[in-house]
């Protein structure tokens, strides 16, 4: 195992990571069509979460164990998480290496496909160890992002369950991209940082200061300038570009006309964080897409990423708007199988209008013409294949 990073931080205000845009329902882990059958099958599972500090409830531990098991099933990557009250007489580096050898993290084969996340709650530190076999999966640019951008939001919370869910989602998404042969694209980080220089490399660290407490929950102030800038747009293309700009601005202002009135009401009831905005950008920024507009509705889907869910757009009196509720209702996330999201709409206007764009593949409903490449399940002897759905 090679040392990847050591970061020192302090706990700030609470974080709540909630799902919008069809991506994640944090309160309930999504499932695959074969999940119930697979659960009944007898399988040897190693323990992945070691909560020596007792910061996660029994139900939470069960949830994480299930999620980490499915990551192994998808990719044969062994992620272990350890919470300790303190490191005792050892440094966090020494303790992490001891744990790697003691638990044989990624040791089922010679490729060292393992990741260790060691949390020291006393000094508020995190140590990440990446196996040699995964260095291409987690390059310095990605690790640097986790240290300097994401980790502050994560450790600004006493709610470790919600913070850990998002961190694992980021790791899981990067694994999926790497499995399909996609290198990490640092341009998304440049966009997040407003094109500031990205300094990568091992051994980087960051410490939370009093000012960082403001980096937790987002709530921007609505004014006439913002309302005019983020107004309904003359075309679906212009609307999506404005939406990406809204994400990059990282000011959570839900009462804007780029969203439908119902979506504004829905979003206004959600706490939001910079970390969540970053996650959406990791999924969508720089990805290629197509827009199919029919009458007063449009469907936006991605053609070079099978991971990002489609968007639903509606034309109102003042122009095109994003229908966030349609995204939540019409798609659901999956894991542990060949596809990561599934279309589930039935009788709404989008499903009826774009019925010819829906195709069933391996028990999933996907978008015709979208990127329907299937994840090759490394730990599954059946493997996976590729498809377009056309």
C-alpha cells in the first residue's frame, strides 16, 4: 500500500446531504433487480466497517456493510473504513499501515485492490491508503480534490453517517469511471475552483478554520440580479448551461426561474451543501449530451456516460425550466449490477411523450441513443457486455 494523504481538520457545523435530481435517496439504499435473489445466496463476506469509536448506529453499520459489499461485487475493490477514538502511542500513519496488514485490505489477490479510510476522532484526522493496484483509479488530482475541497465539507459535520455516504459515492463513481477505462478529468475540479491551480500529490493536508464553518450548509441570498441571471431560458440548451453555472456558483438559491414552481417548492425544503454540488458536477460536467424537444417538454440524456441520470425540461410562459420533481419521480439509482440507474416513470407527460425513447435492457428501462454501456462486474464470473439500446 502507498501512502496517499493525511489531513487534519476540526469539526464545524452539521451537514445534511439530501438527494435531488434522481441521483441519491440517502435514507434508503437503492437496489438492483437481482438484489433480493443475491441476498438469499450464501456468500462469504469480509467485514468492511470497523467502528471502534462507536459513532455509527447498528442500522447504519448494516447499511454501509451492504453498500461496500456491492462495491466489491461490481469492481472487486476492497474498501475498509475504520473509526478510532485515538491512535494511542502510534502515529496515524503507523496505525493505518498496521491495519492494512492486519486486515489484509485488498489482500485476496496480488493486485492490492484495496482502500483504507482511517478516521481519528480525537485529533479529527483522516488517513487514506490506496493499494498499488488502484493508483490509476485514484490519481493525485482526484485525491487532492478530496483533501482540499471535499474533506472540509465532510468533516464539518458531527453526522458522520451522511458525510460518509457522500464520500463513498464519490469514490464509487470514480471506480465506475475507471472500470470503463475513463481517466479522471481534472477540468471539473478547475470549474469547481473557478480555474484555480490544482496542486496534487501525496502528503497534502488542510485544517479547518473558523471561516470554514460557513462551508457547510449553503443558502444564497436572492436578489434581483441573481433572479434575472438565472431566469427561464429561450432554449433547452441554454437552460442546461445555466443550470451548470448555478452549480458552479455554489450558492443554493432554490427560488429561481430556471426551475419550475413545483421544483422550487421542493428544493426550498432541502438543506444543501457544497459537497453535494461537487458530486453532481463530477457526474455531469464536461459530459456530452443530446436534447430531444417535443412541444413544451424536452428530455436531456447523456451519450458518453452511463452514470448520469437524464434531465426533464418544461417550457413555461417565460421560457424553458428544469423539472426537478420529474427527475426524482422518473428515475432511481441502482448498484451491484450492470446499470446504475433505471427509468421508472409510468403515466406522466414525459413518459407518454418519449415512450419511443425507452428501451428495456437486462431488466432495466434506459434511454434509446443514450450511453447504455454496461458495467463489467469484475467479481461476477458472468461479466458484463456493452450495448447502446438501439
